[in-house]
């Protein structure tokens, strides 16, 4: 006899109700989206609830509010293809190495004497020591700063070559020389071509990984929905952000390197072409055209020492950015400000001075403020960039597109038409083929589509045109299991003692075939998700979730509906 325990019935209906509840917000997409944006504004930006009361009241707080994110082809947005200028990493490596070398040798001043940086070719750092008798000690200390090459072919090698030339320590970057050889520029032959190439490849890979992650943090912090950020090839990054206004807006967000440094100010200059003493550079003021500063080339602090940055206001109520330093940065900042009270100090962002205040007192609490922001939006954007970190190298945009929401609306309309046509065709076919049993299958099919959207909303998945194609395909596949079951019931009606036994045997004997067919398809979806990217993964997600929900609705929901109907009608004979 047909029998489904009460607890099992409650569980099945509970899953159905929960899935449909999570799918329901998508029927009121704009209203729920405005409510979610209002909640985010209140939590993160300190928005006034009174101003957002209308948006908050658009959707009850006790109901689920998760939405299926719409992809770039459905929502519109910006598409960028960027190339990372990895060479900049090598060119800046020697400048960033100098503070470490200086601090290392300063601790050995008793043996090596005074230290001074000298002019050197690109890819080299020359350091003059006062006592040539301490050269061996100095070389050993500097060599400890080198990193090992992460490569099987470069085992035992390091990233730096350190040698003595009289009383001058010569430090060379072997990876930079590999780059020079690739460019076709002359360079002295390295001791090991393999080592240089291995280090270059390892450094390029680290640069790309870091660039992708920083771009991702910058885009995510702005609150955009489900961006696609992927590495393409050796040096390129694909960036697709749905819902953003234009490609120019996206470029302003991620197109800047956001390299923050703090430099001592040595004077002012009349133009960018003015001559600067050795180890100094001319930097323009961001807000005052024609104003230039002479600053020391080696920074006292870098943005890597920041642990946090938040928009705030200065003592005059003007927008600013409050920052916190790590332990090392706090110590360096404290020592410098103690010894340079009254001296100007320039905060440089991507080669422009954003503020150059005088040091009034020692700053030893590990925090400070960057003033000079024009408005709150600018201070907020600067804080986001500083929290995300500096890009290790600049980006060159090779391709940019802005996709308007009108195209997305057309795509959604086309997808809706396809889904409706497919759904109606399947419903009509099942109704004509299996009568009342076909009606039960159609009810389960509608529930199945709702469960798919409920799962997509729950996991925060992104729906694209291929994803819609996966849903349409699922609609056709969803009735396969019901067809197997109904055909099996027809066969059992010819031999079984009664309709109840025929229904029971139909489900029991069709279950293994249903599992086998759907498991193989699910494996294909997993492979597509694992190996694919972008639209392929979107298709795989909807296909995989559709397989799960279709099996659930066919084996449990449809059966439960049949059992409820059979218990109430108690038919002596059934037709399938």
C-alpha cells in the first residue's frame, strides 16, 4: 500500500515552502533590491533611516530578501580587458630595496662606516661604504635580504647578485636582466640564464595573482554585484562588473595604481622639468596647478604599512581619510616625526602630492589623517583604494565596453519568452499524454522552477543568458523522470493486483534508472563548472541545480501529490 510517514510529508512540504519563499523576492526584483541597498547604506555608510524609509518599507524584513544576481548580459554594466605592466615591478624593485639595505647596514655602522647610495644603471643598486675593511660583513648582511628562486631549475639560487667593486656594494636584480633580454636591450650576461628566467616567471606569476586579488577587493568594496574578474593568458585580466554606470567609472575605480608613499619635502620647484639633486624627484601638487614639490626619492613610509583606512573629517569638518599603521610603520613614523618637528611631509599618491602638512608634533599612536579630499565621495573612494592595497604594476586597458540596461532588458525578455514557450509546450504535452497524472507532473514542474530560483537566490549565484538556457533545458529534462515513472506504472497496471500496488512498484523500479541518468548529467555539469569560466559556469550552475530539484520533485513531490489524491479518492481503477 502507498504510505508516506507524516514526518516525511512535513519535510517535503517544508523544503518546497522554503524554496519558494527564497524564490519569491525575485518576483519583486526592483522593490527588494532598493530595500537591500537601503539596508547596506544604513549599515556601512551611516545613512539616515528617515531618508530611506520608503525603500525599507518596500519589502517586509521578516521575509527572505536574497536575489538572483543578474550578469553583465542581463543587467548591463562595464567590460574591461586590462594588461598588467609587469616590467614596472622590476624597475621599482631596487628603489624599494634601498630602505632595507640602508637599515641593515646602519646596524653595522661600527664595522662598515658611513653608507650612501650612489647613482646606478637600471636594475642595479650601488651603495658606498665608508670602511672598505668591513666589506665582507656588509656583503654577507645584504645577501641575507635576497629571496630564493621558487623553481626546480633555480634551486639554490637567489633573486639578487651582490658583489664588491672597490668600496661600493653592487646589487643586481637577475630577473630584471631577464626582462631586458626579452626586450632585446643590451645587458651583461647573467651567471645563469635558467635562474633568471625562473625568477622572472615566478615574479610575473606573483604580480598577476596580486593584481587580480587587489582589483577584486577594490570592486567588491564598492558594493557591485557579482563581478567577473579572471586572469586571461600571462598578463591580462578580464573585468566585468554588472550594474555599474560606464566603463569610465570602472576605470576610475581600478585604473589607478593607488601607490601611497610618504616623503620628506626638501623644497619647491617651478616646473616638472626643473633639475632636482641626486636622490630627489619633482612631484606636482594634485589640487594646485603650477605647484611642484622637491621630495626625497626614498619614502619614509609606504602604503603596505597601512592596516586600515576609513573616510572621516578633519578638525575643520572637511573630508579626510583616517589611517592606521602596522607595528613597523608606527615605529618608523614615530621616530621620524620626533626628529623632524616643523618640517614639511608630503603624502604622495600615484605621483601626485595630495597633501604636504608640517609636522607639528610626534605621532606615535600608529594612526593619522590624510587631508585634501574635495568631497566625501572622493575620501570614500581613496579609503577603498588604500584598504585594497596598491597595485604592484600599472594597468593598460586594451578593450572597454559599456553595455546598457536596454540590451539586458531585451535579453531578459527573450529569455522569458523562451522559458514560457518551453514551459507551455511541456505542460500541454504532459497533460495530453498522461491526463491527471500529467497535471500532477506539471504542478511539480512549476515547483521545480521555483526551487531552482530559490537555490540561486540562496547561494547568491549570477544568472546570465547561458544560465537561462540551462533553466530552459532543465524544464525539458525535468519531466523525464516523471515519464519513466508513469510508463513504469502503465506496465505494472497490466500485472499488478491494484492501482496502489502499481503506483508503488512504478516508483520503486524507476528510481534506479532516474538516479543513473541524472547522476551522469550532474557529473557533466560539475566538469563544466570546474573546467569552464564565465558563461560556461553559469550554464553549469543552473543545469546542476536543475538536476537536483527535478529529481527531488519527481521522486518526492509528485509522489506525495499522488498519494494525497489516492487517499482521498480511493479509485478502483486508474488510467495513466
